[in-house]
C-alpha cells in the first residue's frame, strides 16, 4: 500500500478517497472498491486529498461530524488529528444508504493551488523553437529572428476537486504563454523580451515586416574557444488559479526553454577588378 510522506506529495499525486465502515475506526482497512492508487492508509489514518478526475465520488455527500466510538471503557477514536504537519478532521459522509468516514485536511486555497501548479507544470509542452538564419549560420550585425510555433501558443489548464464539509470545491489552475526571453550568451548581459510567440520568418515576408523577437550579435562566435555562443530561449508562462467559490490568485511564473549553440560568422567583402 502506498504511503503518503507529506500533504503536498499527496495532493500532487491526485489522491482521491479512502473509505471505511463505521465500526472500523480503531483499525480501519480499505474497502474492496478502493485501490492503492485511489486511497492511502498510514496506521489508522485514511486520507482524502485532491482528485483531478472529471467526477468525484464525494460530490453527493451529506457531511456531518462522526459520533466518537467507545470501547474497553474508554474512547477509542478521535475526530481531529495532526498528521504530516497538517490538521485532519474525520467526517461522516452519507450517500443514500451508505455511510463513509473520511479524513479531510485543513488546507488553504493557496496550498492547493501550489500543488496544482506542479501538475500543470508536468502538462505544459516544451514548444519548438526556431531561428532565422539557422542557429549554425548566423551573421554578425544581421538580425537573428527567433519564434515558437503559433499553433502551440495556447493555455494549459488543470481542474482539481477537493472534498470539504461545505461541499465539493473545484479549483482550475491555468498556465498561459505570455512572452519569450532570449539570452544570447555573448556576455553582453542583454536579455531580449518580446510578447507573444514571435513572427515566423519566411522568404515571402515583406522587407517592411519587423519583429520584436530579434537580436543582432555584435561579434562573431569565433571569440569563443569552442566557436559558438551558448544561448537560451525561454517561454514565460503566467500561472493563475480560480475556484468555484469566486476566489482567485496568481502563482509564480513558469520559464521553460532550451539552450542553443549559436554560431555567428563574420563575412568579409571581396572586391574584384
């Protein structure tokens, strides 16, 4: 049985629901309907976290605090515990004629949003990056265009479902590509920032078309021992979250990109008579 080591790792894995019978509070076991991928147990703790599936099995719960059980002359079950640094409260979920006991963590929207950011990060694609002239054939003091494919310039979203005594809360976290950042790697210290995916260069473009996503190398890459500049092009993604309760916020940006070896030549004019 998989064991949770921290709330954040539990949330990031998209753990759903653990269920037990009302009489199994001392030494609970998973029901036959739950699998190792859907629930977790640590001693007598059964935990519910965040689900990223389209439907949530606790969406029809009527919540209430459970009645403490007693045995051997004393109380054998508590309804609030601290586990992995988080306070968990045991609740009773009634669905039709079925009764479940579920540990629900006391976590803020911001904590859940940080966890969903990790899930969004895994789903954000690494966009193809293109240069003109090609990275191996640049020329000194000639604009080097860079861009990513416009068709891939679209948001990526993940919706998390969190069981609470007030009902199921959904949180949608969205990463949206906003800009490009180009570091030429020529020790100039300059960083070119441009909004959007850039303009794809083709020979059919009018000479009057310009792009903000360009850089002119002032010196050839032959000044480097290996003959190339180690440049980097990043896509900057803004990350925002919103719940079905109307709360929203913003998380730190994602910067995802690739390093490139840029070879810049210096062309000499030849005069003949």
